[in-house]
């Protein structure tokens, strides 16, 4: 699973999961364009890639806004000749029960978790067609099967699964693959902030009886990004320790 001479755009790469993905792709030889709205966080990821001997640069953009995304993809083409690989990782949560969930909460989460993936994929397609290599990897969540207090997030991630299947069907004849990684309970600063009772309950619901690691997700992304998976498209890979949802 070697990615030398490939350009990978990773959205939301200033966050813990996106950073882990960017680092893993860079170790495989990819030249990584680190995207995040927060410049300081994105720069920290770039610095880590450079420290490990990889190639990376930063481009801040709001991935829900088409003009900024078009600029991101053009920058990637000028800098590294890509994108050959797009990892739609940007996301967020605004949890609330439906009765108290606001329109703003709904729109924000659908935009960040679903619209952004559509906008980025659309903008990347021309470059992938021109280069003759295209891998789109969407980062969903096991929440796509439904979760209390996350109607907006679960709907967005379920939509991302639908986008994966539809776009993969559209692009199959062109050799551009579209796949999805759905993480379960992963050890991150956010999960570490859960109270002990909640952590214990979630671990017990996971057949492996432990949390996964960011590296587990990054390895799955690398597989889908590489030529090893060239005959695999429209698939949803649960990296969840056997957890299949509530």
C-alpha cells in the first residue's frame, strides 16, 4: 500500500482523527494537503508530517463553500499535481433530542458532515479524471445506524453512506473508487472526556471489549486510498471492534 507521487487532500486534518490519517498517508509516500478551518491546528499537522520526513502543506478552507473548495483543489493541483486521493473527514456534532434540536443545529451538522463531502468530491473529480487515478474515502460513523440525541449527526452519516454508494456507482466505469470507513468507539480526547459510566457502557457494547485507536481508522483509509483496493468500490467498512450499532 504505497502512495508515492500521489497527492492526498484530507479535510478536517487539524483534528485528532484527520491528523492521524494525514500522518499515515504521508508515511506511505503521499504528499498531503492538510485542510482545516483552524489554521493553527492544520499547521500542527503539517509540522508533524514534516518531522517524520513526509511532504505536506496547508490550505485553510470552509469545505461547505464551493468557491473555497474549488480553490483548495486547484491549489492541490498546482502544488502536488492532485488530488489523486480525497479523504472527506471534516465533521462535527451538536447533540440534542429532536424536541430541543434547533434548525441551526440541524443545518450546521448536515452541512459539515454531508454537504462538505459532496462539494469536495464534485470539485476533485475533474482533477482525478485528468490524472487517471481517483480514490474518495468518506469518514462516516457507526452512528449512521441511529443514535439517541444525534438525529442530525446520524442522518448526515447515513447520507454519507448513500453518497458513497451513489457516487461509487456513477464513477465505477472510470476506475475512480468511492468507499466509506465507519468508526466505532475510538480512543480520542473526546472519548476520554466521557464520564466513566458512559465509557464502561460503550466498551461493554463492543464485542472486542475495548476502544479502537486512531491508527485503526488510518490503516483502513490507507487501504482504500491505495491501488491494493482498486477493484473495491461502494463499500462501507465498519472499524468498530464488532459493534454494529444500537
